């Protein structure tokens, strides 16, 4: 069958079970867009900015477990994808970016809207392609999807010169890929799994550190089985949140810089860390030389390069989290760790960073706690980056798997708006809440229009402090309260702004209004926005200063009052 | 025996012969801060595969990371740390030296001692070709320097396992987590 390059892309997308694209056209990619009407099964969502197409595709992937696709033209279209590609790369998200390029003969001549898309995105994609012949399209598409979603997933960019899109060639979609340099290991080494089981048997203070890998591989049941069988408490990293039911008695929540203080102390005392699909990021470990000084480490990860990268490992297990946990859960013996769990519960009482303190002010933590209760911990949350992100991570009690989407590795402000949009397209049945900062929201709020156009039923909770709050916190705590370039004195009236888009909105300034506002927003059929005017000077605690150990952790005000501070 | 000179390692990689593969590899070294002192690329005995040889400075942790990160590149098929193997390691250098009628015979003497060769003679220069390990190339350069070196071209080290075994017959198996990563400064 002779097809144009553009038709071949569409045929390939259908074969990869894609039915949704986020994008924005331009000259170089135009032949692709003009072909779309021939493929009504490919639904295209026209965005306001390519960055948002990228984040939407990313969130769509995270929420659905499928592969999100974004489309942009050459030059500025492609460069606008840089941030979402880097975001997806850091968080191991499978995603395909399709970009137009200037015609082959013009490449390298600084033609109008030429940019070296594959060069620019080299370090922020798992792999990328410049397709120089229509005959290569089927193979490249097949490889790209395979690479994006297997092994440790990641984004793949495919750059198509305009005349490759119009060139005709024979279309035959390959059955399989032939990549001699790419063969991810899925099955854990049997010997290593036995050794791990032995370490678990010997351990008296074991903890599981569950990361994004558990969610990516869908290892929820396997994680639970292991934890319950050997009675091991489960700590979830920022991206591991919602890998384990937070209502479970063994669930401990987040560790690290803004993690629960008792978790950091538990890790400090632990004699065995069972790390699954996490990579010992500096936000988790603090100073490496002081991290988990008493613990041996079992590290399970699909990416061999992560094992041993930051932390000395006793038993390395390279493989898919689901398969390895399944095998490990069979291998371990039943156990109880009554004393250890009691010890952690004591730590929890002494360091109650999971509790929201009493205050007459509208505390952002309180807003999150109310949202958690009203939605029964069953909403899907998408956040930006900063204080609001940390409060949501700390105080929302996630009950369902894979209901928390956030930019962890890159820390991309602005993810909250297009991310929530992409998540809703993946899971339109869910109550999708965007937990937004007033800073991040304004970076990407242009997508409100897109959301209205497609009746995207997302609820926005802006934790509005008129600050780049997290940076203000750093200045207040570590730079003598010298506030430089962190105050937003000219923020718009977010209620009026939403209304200008035809979005229902309300403002909350008092504690007493919180619950009703949430309920009202949920009753709206379509997008809704709540402008929570939260206490602007509130800080996120605990706070382990960057590069420090748990001993340097600042725990913040006590539960009773505003005045007393504890270290 | 290859130079396991302190913290110097010789690593070879078999890579797909595709556009951009050199950029991917060199970009990886730059981005992750790996310190390489030489990189040589050429065709291998297998069609569509090239072989690269790197000389990397660092401890076991660095070598382990280099190896694993290289493996993550889709175009990299096999990586070997041959620092601990019996290998023949060579590099080739072309050295353009000023040579007058007076100094030419002296230069030829040096060239002979090193079993090097003269591959071009002009009115006032000669080009010396020398093959050997880095020490040998360094040594001849040192002796030629007083005559006036105009230009030097060095290929960088290439290396091959001695005996019947093919270089890279067994994939690199750096010890897992020989040590923890050093603490570094991080973003506040
Ligand atoms: C794109 C981007 N630019 C800058 C930063 C650095 N940064 C981290 S948190 C933060 C403040 C975020 O402010 P806001 O969105 O209002 O959230 P808040 O911290 O107030 O909850 C900034 C500027 C970032 N993470 N991302």
C-alpha cells in the first residue's frame, strides 16, 4: 500500500492504539494536519501553547498507563516542547512527540523556523529520530512506541521534514522491532531474590521505600502482598504516592526534605531498606553520607544505572517491579515486626507532621485536609510545584492507585493546568482536582480556554498566597528573610478571570467556607475554580535543608499554637 | 597489560553505525561530567557496527556509571571495561617537525630508535608517523620538540584483547555499587 509519510504516521498511531493527540499546527507540520480528517478515529485537541500539549500528553500517559502523543511544528513549536520532554524524561513517562521539520534540502541552512530538534532534545528524551525518508516511517514509529513504553519508560521525539510527510512509500507496519542495543531486563535474578528474602528475614527494622516504578508497572497488589506478608511498613516517595493505600495500617506516607519527620527518623533507624522503583533522589536522601546509616539496601529497579548510582546496595535486583515483587512476596517468610511498628508509631506521636495544627487562619494544609475528606481520598490530584504541591502530598489521604500526578524530578511549575487537562482525558470518570499555586497557574492558564471548549471537568483549587511561596520560604528560612522577586502584588482576580472563560468560580477567605466551596465546585457540571486566599506566610514543614541530614530537620510549629517552635 | 594507571580505564563500546551516535555518546560524557582523555571511533569487523575506545579517568564508581549509562543509549550494543584484561593498546600520531639539511639526519636517528617512519619530506619540514602506546608517543614528541613541532595529530587509544577471545566477548560487569556516590551540592 503506497501512502504519504503523514498517512503512515496516522496509520501507525492507530496501530499503537492512539486515539488522542494534543497539538498546535504550523507550516512544517501542516501536511500531517491536513491528513488528519482522513482519520476520524484520531481525535486532536488544539491547545493554546505547545508546552501545554506536552504536559497534557505526559499526564495522559501517567493517568492512563498508555502513551500520550503531542504534536508541534518546527522551530518555536519544537522548542516549546523542551520543558514537557524534560519533565517526562525525569519522571520516566512514556510519551511521543511528533514535530515538523523544514524540508530535507533546507536542513542545515538556517531556513525559516529551522531548529535542530533532535540535537536540542538529545539529553531530555529516551531516544529521538530525524526521519529522512518516508520509507523509514513505519519502522521508526514502531521503534519509538516500543522504546517509549518498555523498560524504564520515557519520551521519544520524532522529527519529520515537511517533504517526508508528503513523500509516498510502501506502508507495511512491522510486527516487531529489531534493536540489538535495547533489551530491558524484566525478570529479577532468582539468586538475588533469594538473597533479598534472606535479608528480610534477618531484618528487625525493615521499611519499604516505594517509588514511581511501582505505579508504572502496576505492582499495587504485589507491593501490598509483600508488605502484609512480612509486616513491613511502606514509605512512598513523592512520585510513589498512591502506590499504596494510605488508609492501610502499614502506610507511612512521604519521606525526605518535606516528608513526614517520623519517616525520616524511621529510615535513620532502619536496618533494611527495600527500595522499589525509586532512585534515591537527593530530595529523599539529603546528605548521602548520613542517609540510613544503619541500613542494608535491597534495590529493585528496571534501570540498572539507578542501582548503585547514589547509595551502596547490598542486594541489587534489576527487573520490572511487578514481577520482582511477585517473586519476592512468594519467597519471603511470614513475619511480624511488632516492636518496630510500635517504635514507628511512637515516632509518629512525637513528630506528628501528618497532622494539621489548630489555627483560626485559613491554612493551606487545612484546605487539603478538607478536600481529602470531602472526596474521601478518591479524587485524582494534579499539582504544580512549590508549597501547595508539598501540602497536597502531605495531607491528602490517597486511597486509590495512581491518583497523584506531579512533576517530581524536574519540578515544573505550570504542570497543574495542562496536567489536569491531560489527566481528565485519560480518566473522565474521576473527580480530577488541580492543586495550583498562583504562580504556576499563571504560567499555563491559557489552557482554560481549551478546557472550556472540550468541557474538561477539572476543578481548580488555587492555594493563593500571592507569593512564589516555596522560594519565599527559602528566603525566609535561609536568607535572613530577604525577599527578592517572590511577591506577586498584581495578581488578577482569579474568580473574574475564570468567569471571563465562562468557568464557575468562587473565592474562599475563611475556614468555614472551605467545605461548601468544594462541594459547590463538585456540583458544577464542567470546570470550576476556587480561589483559596490562604495564609500567605505559611511554611512547609518539616524542612530538611538541602544537602543536610535528618538531624538538621526543622519541624516547625507545634500542633497547639503559632508560637512554639521545635527542632 | 593495559594501563590501569591509578584511575585510568580503557573502555570499548560496540555501537550502531548511525548518524548522531557519536553525538549521543560524547553528549553523555559531557552531561554526566565523566572525564575522558581520548575517544577513538572506527568501523568494526561487523557490518553496520562501529567500535569506540574511550580512556576514562575515575574510580570504580565512575566506570560503573559510564558503563551503565552507555548501555542506556539505544544505539549502544555492547560495552567492555578492558582495563583489567590483557590487551594491546596503541595510538597513532603524525608529527610535523621543522627539519633543515643540518637537523634532518638527527631526526631520522630518533625516528629509527622509535621504529617510527618519515612519511613526508618537504623543503623545511618532515612528517613523522609513530605508533605505540601513549608513553611512546609522548617520548618521541619530547625528543622532537627541540627541533620545532609544527603540528601534531593523534588518534587516541585503540585497544584489543590479546589471544583468541574477541574484545567484548563478555559484557562489562562492573561491581554493583562498589561504593556510594560522593555527596555533592544540590539545589536548595
Ligand atoms: C518553571 C519553573 N520556574 C521556577 C521554578 C522554581 N520554583 C520552585 S517553587 C516556586 C514557587 C512556586 O510558586 P507557586 O506556584 O505560587 O506555588 P507556592 O509555592 O506558592 O505554593 C518556584 C519559582 C520552578 N520550579 N519551575
